[in-house]
C-alpha cells in the first residue's frame, strides 16, 4: 500500500477516467504531476462547474500568430497554469517551441514541487518525477533562514 502523503487526488487511468477499484488515490509528487497534466489538458470553458477554468488552447495557444499571440505569451499562459497548481513552488527550467504548420506546442520544463522535482517533457502528456528528500530539506533550511533573518522567535 502506498504511503499516505499530504497531497492526494483520485488516480486517472490511461484514458483519463477515474480509477474506481484497487489503488484509487495517488499522493504527493505523482498527484501533482497528474494535476498539472489534467489542468493543461482541460480546454477553456470545458468544465461545466467553472467555465473560466482551463487552458485557452484554441483561442490563444494553437491559433494564428499575431502581435499579442507570440511564443512568449503562449509560454506565459502555460507557465501560469503550472505555477498555480497546488503543490508547485516554482518552475526551475523552461524551454518551449511552437510549430505553426503542425499547430504543435512543445515544452521541456523542470518544476520544483513540495515533494521533489518534476520533469515535463515536450508532449505535455508524459511526466517524470524524482522524489528527492534533499529538496524538502533545502526548503526547510530556506524557511528557517528566512524566519531567523526576520527576527521571528516564535513558531
């Protein structure tokens, strides 16, 4: 049985459907990876409970290029979606490209999460992750340093 972590989400199968038997929950970095993938694959207006959620693939990312729809603006949209995912601390590395003939957006990114480093490869559907306790220890050290530097004595 998987160790229960602080962040969990319902596991999705290879078709994106919720798993209903066996191990139905995933935790920590695996859950964050799946959440990023789900958020990036949700089209704007597709979620009936909140039509403001989703990635504007049609209108702003895969659409024709113009002065307000540059590779930089497309990347900014995707970076914001990733950064605003629960458990994500920051994007450490980012490279992206867009093929106007194929309408294909490719990304290579390294994302720092609360549970380790997550690599996102070019097709946005395959995630790899590395659980690294040193990342967690580094974050705790930085937090302790910040507290000490600001003169806080009570926790």
